């Protein structure tokens, strides 16, 4: 055993999710499993979209902070692994198809930045303006975003975040406004997560699936008084505009994955190598991580990656094809690790996606919005 403690940091501190209401609406029939929790967003899509002016997006922060998780010993946990047969859902538009190979790493259009405000805080206070990463994923109604649970729900207040929006293919600070965002802005309608994260704050369940409204393109114009006002145009469903990644569960613990996200936070030594203005990627082979009892963390897998805060919620993609920019979602950025205690993050980890993950995904993938 390694006698030195390992340091972890949750890339976005103080963010977590609650789960799914059993009753469904419209095209959704039946009842959700009892361990799936859902909650409706507090704002209308117009309210959430209009809240995020250019100035507020520029000032949003990644909520960097050290949670002081201490893991004694370096032995990998044996808890992560399949709890049933492996399964998968193909990416949108890739059902039964083959594509040409590409040697270039082409960034996926499905990945983007998430913005939200802290619950209970004054929404006009810049300190409450935060962000994460996420990705569009395959769903029946093409309205689904995958991210970390801590990018949806605040464990300090036991409430979901407010003014939650997703901007796919976010690039640079100015591309989200004045019609320059290529695929639109998508406001949350339903948050879906596992009960064990909401009730027990168990990071083995740090994943969430968010049903979003149809997207909008926004042009900000000044009125006669010099105040910026949004002009909003509907652009349709998320999956129709950018597609959706596939989904896979109960796969081998050891596998090669790409991770994507928008890191921007500091390393423990104070260095800031990323800006958050553009998407970054890591590639590596996953393996079991040590347990972190303080956060009920026993079933994480991880690989070498120096992502910092802001990358939380970004997707892990198995079998990623550069030619189609699609793969199979098999994890999300959850915890950053400093395994050699040199004050630099060197690994990123995700909850292992098993049958519990599939249950949350299945509820969300069949939930209609509008």
C-alpha cells in the first residue's frame, strides 16, 4: 500500500443532483423506478435563456474549490464492474451504419458548456453564475443532455440549480451570442438522477440526464434606453441539430476512451493551463480507482488526464469515430485526482456505468418535453 494519501478535487464544488418523479407526461407512459429521481426546472425556457446575457456568461466561474478528500493507500477498489449483461444504444443516425476512418481528432458537435445559477442565491450576484460541461446523447425525443450530477444539484442547499442552459459546440466567449452560436441554446425542463446521489451524496452515482426544451438562437440588441434585450428565435430539437452520442453500460472496466470538456480551473499549485473558452480532450485506458469513503466513492474508474475544474460533466466516449464525431457515452468527468501529491491533477475519474445508470438513462431517454 502507498502510505501517502491521495488528493481528489471535485472539479465543480458543491454541485449535485436530485432524481426523477415517478409520474410521466404526454407520450411517457408507466412509472419510473423508485431509485430514479426527477425534478422540473424552475424557469421557463425563455426566462432561463434570456437570463444569460453576454456579460453574465463571460463572468461565470467554474466554482473551483478543494474538497479535501483524503484517500489512504493506493490500492484500486475491486467494487467497480458489471452488475448484469452489457448493453448499448447507438448514436443518433448511426444505427447499423459503418463510417470511414480518420486519423485526426475531430471534436464532437454534441459537447458543450452548461451554465446555471446557485439556488437560494441572488441571481444578480456574479458569484452565483457557474458552469460545467456536458453532451447531447441519444434519446427517443432527441432532447437529452448527459452531465455529472454535481452539475445539476447543490448538496449544500439540497436544491437543483436555477437558470440551467446547455450550449453545444460552444467555442470562444463570443460565439454564444448574437446568432453566432451555431446550434442554439437549450434550457432545462427535467433533471433526472439516481436517488443514492441525492439522498446519500454518493459519488458512485455522480451522473445526470437532463431533458431540454427546443433550442433558441439569441440576438442581443440595445433598446432606446441603452439596455440589452434578447431577441429569441426557435431552432428546434437538440438531437436534430447536433445528433446524440450513444450510450453503453456494464462494459469492461479497462477500456480506451476519449474525454471531452471545457477545463478552466486552477491546479492545486495555482497554475491555470486552460481558459475554458475552447473544448479540450484526453485519451487513455481506464482502470479501477481507490475508494474515497468520505464521499461513498468505491466504484470509480479513471485514467491519466490533467483536466481541471470546468470539465465536470464532460463525456467519456468509447469507440469514438473521428469521421462521424460519435461514440458511446460510458462515463462523465466527476473527480480530479492528484495521485502523486505534486499539487497537479494527473487523473480524472467517473462513476462506473452499470445497470443503475441505465435505469436513470432509460427514464430520461423516454421523457418528452416539447
